[in-house]
C-alpha cells in the first residue's frame, strides 16, 4: 500500500509539472503508469497456495500397516484333528462283546435227543395174554408185505405179524437214518393197509370179512422224529399209539 501511495503522489507531481510545461508532455507520460503498478503485485499473491498443498500427501501412509496384522487364521486348524480320533475307537470295541453270548445258547438244544429201543417196546405191548401170537417177518416175507422198505437206510427195523391169518394183529417199527425218508416209510405202511383192506372189486389180503373190517377200523400210522410205527389190532390200537408217543414225551 505504501508503494502505491508513493507512486500516486509521484504521478500527481508529474501531472502538475506537465500542465505547467504544456499539454503534449502530459500525454506522453500518462501511459507509463499502468505498466509499473499492476503486473508487479499480482504474481506475488498467487505463489502462497502452492506451499499449503504439500503436507497433505504424507498423512494417509500410516494406516495401511494395521490391517496386515491378522495371523489368527491358523488357530481353527487344530480342532479339526482331535474330534476324528476319539469317536472311532470307542464304538469298535463295544459290539464285539455281545456277539459271543448268543452262540452258546442254541448249541444246547439239539443235544436233547432220545434213543428208543423198538424191540423192547414191542415186547411191552404184546407180552399180555389178550394179544394174538406174533412172529417176526424177515427176508422174502418182509419184501412181500412191505415192498421197498429194505431199500431205505434204517437204524432199526422190526416187523411182526400174527401167526394166524384170520387174526388182526401186526406191528411195524422203523427208525430211519435220514428224516427225509419218514414220509416214504409212511407211504409203504399205508400201502400195506390198503392191500389188507382191498376195495369193492378185489378182496383184501386179510381175506375174511371180519379181518378186513379189523384192518379197516383198527390200523394206525404214527411218527415221532425219525421213528415210525404201524399198528393193526381189532381192539386197543389207540392205547398202543398213546404208549408209543409217551416214549418221546
């Protein structure tokens, strides 16, 4: 401001001097005023904002280091191994123990099997005085009365028939080796009954009407396990069946 005031005072002094010397000199000196004042002051004021922009660039550099510190991601890797080893060992040992117990129990049941002496049973039935006299059928007689019976594998086989053909009395006792042959023995026994009874066209092997009727009503076939019996009596056939079943009770 002081420079401007001084320049204005000098300009006024020059103007006054020129007016005294003449009008032409004033015109030559007047255009020199704007060249000295205005261009010298303007560039000095524009340089100040350039210094203020520099410190702003250094401040955002420091916060970049803080997010880099995250090493805690490695910790969850430890619990993944521990739960896998524990549950695998415990259930593998428990089910192995109860598997041994049920094996022992069923082994005791098949041991319960009875052996019956069929010849002794026959003696107990026909030892009384009311029974007809009996004889054992063997060889050709056995094959003629019970065809196919000797072809079956048996542990015991005894057939007894009445000595008098008119009397109704016969007992066949068999113990087969294979339980699958039980039905085959029953079929052979039934064929013997059918032959003795006969039919309307052919008389039965019992021949006499009373004997045929006795075979028709008094013959029984019964089995227990591998044991099969045929009994033919005019009276008391059911009592013999009950005694035979009692052997296996």
